[in-house]
């Protein structure tokens, strides 16, 4: 069966859902999709509904998956509010709605989304930042790098270092520090040490990505004397949970 035939057979939202979508969601057109690697898609969305809106680095959008009100959350890398255009980097981890959505996108497709809405509030932080995360945090890191300050050091755990390296180069993060995930999270001690090595510099810490990894790094930072005023955490996904926002 062809791709488009597959899409025609997807269940269509009912009247109430369609009305809610119209009221609360912004329509967008896919202006470009780039397969930067097997598991990553850079996606440009555009449309009048993306013009003249307030967006700040660290905010999220929630994209409707086309059936009912189910949505998946992504982080804009940039937002041109005059042109009405935003850029996302979607990681396709497996067979799940968000991954399938990203993998099936074609230029000219349309979608609907909530937002942008506050997620991590990084305003007012002047000190250097250390960002810990994973593939789902690449977009946040790229967004932070669009700012003149604060300077951001980027430390990621990833499933595939060989794939992630070139993707990060493509979005201007070639200097990111990468650690390969190991069985039973055996790599997390080493990653937490890398992050905690910045504790004495006065840096602020932003912990994102996989919930158990965030908890591990959080504990290491507390042990190194970093208080909650220097830490912001936001779980982007957790094993066995769906659609965190
Ligand atoms: C504020 C916020 C911002 C985010 N920004 C981005 C972004 O810019 N780019 C991006 O790619 N993602 C981002 N995410 C993460 C993304 O929303 C989740 O990974 C989401 O679960 C993907 O939806 P899905 O339908 O593919 O998987 P789901 O149906 O939600 O999950 C199914 C199962 O897959 C597993 N799973 C989920 N995510 C992953 C993963 N990344 N790796 C391995 N296994 C996973 C879990 O076990 C889960 O139970 C963000 C999340 C939040 C909360």
C-alpha cells in the first residue's frame, strides 16, 4: 500500500475534536523536511498562524498526531515570527506516534499544534549554562546556542555516537560531549561526573531528556554542592510512559 493510501485510512477526528482543534491549535504547513540521518528529521513549519507570536528559547510546541487530541512535544530551535516559520529536530526512537509522524513527513503536508508554551524558563540566567540531555535535547541545545549569552556547554548521553555526531555538526553543535549509552545504564556514573565537574565554576545546570538519567545526574550535582537555585530539570521522556509534555 502506498504512503498516501495509508494516510487516507487513518481515523479522522470527530466534530467536537475538530472544533477544539480549530479553537486552540495553530495550523502549519511543512515547508521543508531534511533527513539528516536515519533517525533524525529537521522539520521547518510555516504559516500565517506562526507570525507575530511571542516565543522564547526553551519553550515547547505540542503537535497533534492527527487522531483525536493526542499530541507529541517538540522544541523549536528557532522561530522567525515575521516570516511565520519555525524549525524542529525530531528524533525517531522507534515505532510510536511521534516517531512515525516525523518519519512520514513530506514537504507540503499540514499539521496542527498547541503553543508555543513555556517549558523551561531560562530567562535571566547570566552564568554559563551546562546542558545535560539526550537526542531529544539536541533542539534545545541548538536553540540555546542562538543566544549571545549565556555560554552553554553541552553534554549528551546518546544511543549511537556515530549517528549523533554528524547530526550535531549539522545544527552547529559539533563541540558537544557525547557518551554512548551502556547496558543497565552503566555509563551514567561517567556522564554524571562530566556534568558535576562544572559544579565549582558557578555554572547553572539544565537537565533534560530521559527521566532516570536526569535523576542520576541530579543526585551527583547535589552531592557536589549544587543547590536547586542553580538547577532546572525537565523530563522529556520516561521508559514506559507516553507523550510527556
Ligand atoms: C518539553 C519537551 C520537549 C521535547 N522536545 C523534543 C524535541 O525537540 N525533539 C524530540 O525528538 N523529542 C522531544 N521531546 C521528546 C518527545 O516528545 C518524546 O520522546 C515523545 O515520547 C516522542 O513521542 P513518540 O510518539 O515517538 O513516543 P511515545 O508514544 O510518547 O512513547 C512510546 C515509548 O517509547 C519510549 N520512548 C519515548 N521517547 C523515547 C526516546 N527519545 N528514546 C527512546 N525511547 C523513547 C518510551 O518507553 C515510551 O513509553 C520533548 C519532550 C518534552 C516533554
